[in-house]
C-alpha cells in the first residue's frame, strides 16, 4: 500500500502543478514555463517517492516496465489504479482552485487537457498527434530504462528523466499539449468532458505503444540494457 500511496501522491502532484502551470499561470510563464513545471514536478517526485515506488506516476511507464521485465503485471495494475486516482484528484483540486477566479470557465479555460485538431493549440492533425505521442513516449521510456538500469548513476536518474520530460514538452505542447502519460490525460478529461473525453483514446493507446516498444527492446537486449 505504501507504493500505491506514493504513486497516488506523485501523479496528483504532476497533474496539479503541471496542468496547473498551464491553467493558472500559462499567460505569464508561457510554453517554456509550463514545460519546466512538468519536468520539475517529476524531478521533485523522483527524489521524494522514488525510493518507495520508483516514481512511475504514469500507467504507460508501468506497462513499459512490465514489457522490460522489471515489474510484474499484478504490481503494475495496482500502480495504474493509484496513478489514475491521483490524476483525477489532482485535476479536481486544480479545478476547485481555478474556479476561485471570477472569470474562470471550465468550458473555455479547461484544465490543461490534451487534444488535437481545429481549435486546439497548433491545430495539428490526428495523425501528427498520434505519431508524436508514440515517438515521444518511446524515447521517454528509453531514458527511464537507461537511467535506472545497472551501471547508470542512480542519483542522477530523476534529473535525467525530468529533463527529458521538459524537452518533450518544449517540442510537443503545440501538437497535443503533451501527454506521454494516460493518467495525466484522464484526470483533466474526466471533468472537461466533450472533445477531451472523445479524444482521450489516443492519449491512452499511443503512449502505451511507445513505452511497451521501448520496454521490449530493453528486454531483448537490443539496447544492451542491464536490468
């Protein structure tokens, strides 16, 4: 239960501060500020809960770890439930805080939900969104598995993973708002509804494809990983 609680807290933090940066401060800090908010939140949690659960705070990462042979499917299932609950709780707290401002509208301002197409940020196509999420998730998982493998400097893993998430956001915010994490997408979509829920499938399927592919490459030894 300690591991599940850690994953709940970690995912809660990522959604509250990452999506919160976009909703509450996006106009002041811009895309770079939002990108660093996601990355720094992950770095903080990596050192805060990493010793307890490994700080996956991402269902796709947990499934990638299963594919790499570093976690059982049963353990991953418990992680995933905790991560989704944490993301929903984080989105709820963010919505409650944002609603404290007179001109805030959930329908107009949202909760930092992911998406694509007309009316969403850069208005990229579904194909572009899917490709970005698969490739970014794959590369993100490569960093995670490499940074946490034997021979890697363990004390730098959280920093490397967090920096990778910053770079992914710097490149991809205008494409999809950046998910690479189904829980991060589920949390806001539950409350925003509409298009966010209709498009949610992509932010579940694409990240899982990317992370599982990376996990299988590590498991097969094609990336010479030592787990």
